[in-house]
């Protein structure tokens, strides 16, 4: 995070970002996201209430001097008006609006319960926009093999290793990028720093070990800027997330899966789904492998299998036969 990302925040919001960072151990991206959402809310309120000149651009509205007396004027209706503005004027989807609602609710809970600056939390009853439940998109086993089989090019050992780790270990993008050479241990385990700087250990299977070993034989050494980084870019620096996304996108398209909505995160879904489908792996173990905080997040992969079971039953040739059809066929047989 950069200092300039927070320099225009009111003192109460700045204190909240420090609380998220130090006490709640949230990731820098999460802290920055919450700060941005709260900043936007206050800018919206000042604009909507007509307290800033009309010619001041929204992004230039100064909120740095807002204090607790201003917070006391905020109502539940203000929050819903803001979410409506985000939908109609900023074209925010339901997921983005839901995140903003959570950011506001947690900030006001902080100044009410932690700091005890408000007698009553005005946003205590704030409801988040309802998210549509969707099953995670993933590659089948055959598609995964097709993807691995088409990896080639100048950096084929590196790129194959990257995709292999995604498909076998279910890593997040940020987790893969942050892997150091000493993260790979001699006992064939991988130390991962996940969300909120939480550390976990992932066991590497034979495919991962072989892919890493093969990549290490060609990994650049001379001129490398970040000697600790496992994956190195053509600029001799730690590979960045955008480059990894482009690598995955390139080979997804090459394998004939382009346009299907597959992405880096879908490879994480694929790893979890394949482990559950073919590995007879307990959902609690998958939770630990993926680094999920709540079991409910992991349980979505059981629903994927449930949907497949339903599809299999629906394909039974008897699935469309009713009792009326059966009686009719029996009658026709008897008459003949």
C-alpha cells in the first residue's frame, strides 16, 4: 500500500485501516478496498447534500476533515441511497455493491463498538444486495489434460509449472506469485502465504515436484533482480499477476477453451473439484488445502458434484416415463 492511498482519509477512517491491518490482519488489498469504498460513500454524501460546489469533480471532493459529528448525521437511508447510486450511476454489479455494503457496515460497527463514539450504530440493520448463487466454473479432467498438453514456447518449463501448481494445489494468483525458492521444501511441501498473511503448508504431489525440478534446471540465475522469487519474468524480476493471467489465457485459448469464461481462479476451482470428485478427499481437508476461513466457502464444491449426480439421473432413459405412459404401454401390449 502507498501512503498517497490514505492521505485524504478522515482520521477515523485512517484509524480503521490501521485496525484492519494490525488487529484483523487483513491483506493490503482488502484494507485498500475498504478505504476506497468508505471514501466513495462520504464523497457521495457530501455531493448529494449539496455541501460541495457543483463544479468540483467527484474524485476531488475533500473528505479529510470529516469527524464524528458528521458520522452522527448518517442514516440507514443514506447507505441505501448510496448503493442505489452505485448501481444506477456507476454501473456496479451486485457483487461490488455487496462488498461496499460490508465495508460501510463494518466501519460503523468499529466506531460504535470498538471506539464507542456512537450511542447507536445507524447501519446495524444494513442489508447487502442479494448475491445470485452460482456454481463455480471449472475444467473437466479431460480439459485439464488438454490444457497441460498444449503448453510450449520459450518459457514452457516455467509456464507448465505454473499451470501444474494451479491445477494440483488450488493456489490463488497472489499466492503463486509470492512463492520464493525457499518456499519449496526438501520434504516436498510448499509454504504458502495466503489471505491475511496466514501461512499454510501444501503438500506437493509427483506432478508438482517434477514440474518444479524441471523448471529449476532452466530458471534464470544471472541478472535476476529478485533472487528469492521462484517464477521469473523476461525482465528478470518476480513474475507479476498480470503476466500469469496472460500465460493462462494464452494456453486456455490454444487448448480450444477460449470464450468459455475460464481464468486463473477457475483453475483453483478445478483443483478443488477434481480432488473432491476423483480423490475421495474429505471436504475439511480441501478447506485446509485451499486456505478457506469458513467451511461454507468450500462446501460449494460438493454442490458441483450434486448437480452432476442430478444430471446423470436425468439422463436415465426412464426419466421421461410417467405412470400414464406406463399404463398405456401395458394396455397396448395386452391388446396385441
